[in-house]
C-alpha cells in the first residue's frame, strides 16, 4: 500500500525528537475520520482501493465524542443519517442518542476494517503540478514524546474535515470584565453544574435551543439571545418527521409552495412565535437552507419552556460588565455564566493551499450536488450543508470516481510493465 523513504531525524531538545519521513500512498489520502471520511473509506474498501485516513484526534468522530452535550440526539430519523451499506441496528430508536450514534460509527469502522492514523495533524496540502501529485505534510504525535513530520505523496486528496471543525467565538465589548464562567457550546456537557444559576445562552439555533432546554431541566434559569430571525419547525407533524415531509413536498411541488405548506403547518402546531420574541425570516425555511445553508430549528421541547417563561428570550448583546450584560434594548440582566452557542466553521483554508475549489470560508464554491469534485484529484465530502444524508451521497460519488481512476491507472501501469518485460525477453 505504501513505503517509506528519505527517512532522517534531528534533535529538537533534550526531551523531544523530530523524525521526518516521506510516504508514497498508492491511493487517496483522506483527511478526517468523522462520518464523511469513514463513508469514503468504506466505499474504497468495497472497490479494493488502498487509502490512508489522517485524523488529528485520538478517535473517530471526535466532534461527536468530545464536543457534544450529553442529551444530544440525532435531529433527523435514523434512516436519513445512516452511512452507505450499513443500516442502524433495528433496536435503535427513531432518533438515536449521541452515544448510540458513536457506537454505530465504531461498528461501521470495524465492519469495513478502517484504521485511521490518529493523533496526526495536517499542516499543509499542496498540489505539485509538475508531477501531478499531492504533497500532504503532517505532524504525528507519538505516545513516547516524539513528534514525527510526515510528507504523504498521493494522486488523490479527499477533504473530509466537514463544515464544523472549529468553533466560532465572537468578540463582545467588556467580556474580559465579566468575571463569570464563559464557554463555547462545544465544551458544554450537562446543566447539572448550573442548578440555581442564571445562564446566558448566546445563539438560538438547534444547539442554543437544546442547551437552554437542558439547563431548564436541571433547574437553572437560562436567557437565550435571539439576535436575528430564525425558522422554528416542529420535529414531527402528526407523528411523521417534518424533514421527511419536506423531502416529499420538494419532490412534487415548487420550493415556494413547499415552504408555504410548512409555514402553515408550523403556525397551526406552534402558534405565533413573534409574541415570544422569535421572528421568522422573510425567506421560507427550505429556500433559506438552499440559499445560505442555514438550517431551521427543529423543536424538541424548548418552545414549551419559552411559553412558560422558564426560558427567557432576549435581544442582542451591547456590552458585558461585571456579573451582568447590557442588551441592545437597554435592559441589564444579571448572569452567572455565559454559553456561546455561536456555531462552527471549516478550517480548510488554514492548511489546503489552493483557492479555486474552496471559498475563503472553507466551503466548496460549487453548490450541492456538484461540490464534491475539484481539479487534480481533489475531492470534498461533508460540506453539502445537508447533514449526514448529503455527506453519504457525496461519499458514494467520491469513492466511485476515485475507484474508476485508480483502476484505470493501475491497469495502464500493468500494461506498461508487461510491455517492458516482453521487450526484455525479445533481446534474448
């Protein structure tokens, strides 16, 4: 599958040693061992194509394992979240918990015999136009205090780090003087530590809503900052998944009509949310998702807490001061802690040295379903803004496309070797 060459090392200090080596990969390098990277690996395994998966964490699906809260469940029914060629166990509930999903991913990796290179961080990836190859430079951390610099040389590069690798932390005036506890939602696990506390949750997406709900369930007093308009839909309508209904509508009616039907149903089942401080965007939820990738919130109980006043909805933040926050409407509220449910972003621009396929925010320039293939053997999986179902579709396309190219190139190499062998024989 690969071989090492040009190995040498030099001393950094008395405790650490940097070892440098170059590795040829007879197949693609996949960056990221989340669901997207695993799905591509499984597709390549099925086609007999060798590959390497590089993962900076020490486990698969590190976002799910290390950066999600305890109460998290899949927002969509399990049939829309399973990876290719490996369904969820039948005894799993309709909306699996994060622990069940992690167990599923671990079973997936074991079933397809996928073994990523853990604790290996990609520093840069650059296409060598002279040789038509990718040069991927990494730093791998070993358990003995050694750091190894590795350069992988490969024909294909698959970016599977996803849209949500790095947390977004906005700047707020006076936050350094606040004095209370401040964390991003990726570090939040449970509301148990906040019992009896006043907590400001900044952000009203799915994470902000669920964190606020979890805080309520642990007898905390959350205030949720709703700075802009947001679509909130029921997770289910008459026992059926709203997501499934949306897919059905988009198949049979124009997008604007599908949006109108969903908004009418949301009004019937959720009521007028404006009186609670939640304004809907002028663009429909499906159209907004298509245009900007902004996902509507699927309510799992937070609205009931908002109606009862247990979750207070407040406008944007003007500034922080010691133990309190001033809002844009002039109101001051006392708070003990702040949880930033302010989202995530891609980190691709920090290491991928190209500027045609990916935009400055680390998302492919071409929208779904055409955003998975670039030039020179570059691919992207998990950037569709369509969750796990979109990632699975991309993974199937990527693995099939690479498999086709790999088999053609392998076949051509064999013909070349055979021709050289015949020429050698003819000389005798």
